[in-house]
C-alpha cells in the first residue's frame, strides 16, 4: 500500500500527517458498501486509540448505541470497535461470497441491511477530510 505524508503547521509546530492509501476493486455495490462500513470502523478505531478527542470523533460516537454512553473508559471503546470490526470483516466475506453469483446478489443486499441494523455506520470523518461522506453519496 502506498504511504504518503505531508507536513502540517499547527500551534505546537510542524506535524507529519501520514496517509495509508489503498483502493479495493469490487464488482458489486453492496460489497463496496460493506467494505466502506468496515474501513470506516477501522478508521474510527485508530483515531479512538491514537487521538481520542475531537468534535468529529465525538459526533461519530453519538451514532453508536454503546459508545454514546460517555462513562466508559477509552479501552472499552477500543474493545467495542474491535468487536464491530470483527463482525464487519466476517460480513464482508459473507457478502463477497453472495455477491459473486447473480442468483444470490439480492441476498447480499439483505445481509448488508441486516448487518447495518446491528452495527451502525458511524460516518466518521477526519477534520478537513477531502472525500465526500458515504451518507451523502449518489446511488
């Protein structure tokens, strides 16, 4: 995977910002959404562990029924997000199997819908994120 970085000035001096970039090529929209869901959780897990403050992170936590309870310590948040990531990864594999065949693509969409009932899409955005939110995407 390519890793790019740039330097950013802030109040404490210069900081390097690293971007780990990878494109995933899939041939089914349902599978693409499932992968996006998983990657969004991974992005939030990393931010929760690494930089646990910020308005965008707080807003994303409000979309999760367990994380919106502010009384837990950050390690509990990590564990909840890791459990979600495992469940999402398992679902990505299942949806990929279903999306691979025309006769089961409709079932892939049903599986994604069921998954989203149990693992909410958090729509976590970095500050100044240049990419549009998936919640605002065109179908």
